[in-house]
């Protein structure tokens, strides 16, 4: 009897793990997956969030990192 209960609990635990893995996989696919993150971009985001970098400077540097033209709110 004890083995039957143990077998049932293990089967339930396995089923829960499979369901959680499926949920995780679906969320990753819908979010675009765990994409590669450039360490320089991560550091810039962290510094911007901490208030160490102003918005214009953040946008300019992020554009430089992504090799795009910076989008400035003021025309020069």
C-alpha cells in the first residue's frame, strides 16, 4: 500500500514538473526567448535606472551601441 501511495505522489510530482516546464517554455517563446543581452547595454540600462545617466545621454549611447542614429527631441 505504501508503494502505491509513493508511486502516486511521484507521478503527481512529475506531472506538476511537466506542466511547469510547459508554462515556462510558452512564456519564453511569447517573450521572444532568452535573447543575448549585450553587457554594455545591460550596464547602461542599470546606470540609467540608478539615475547616473540622463535620458538624452542614455538614448544617444544606446543608439551608438546598436549602431543607429540617435533620435533627439531637439533639432540641431
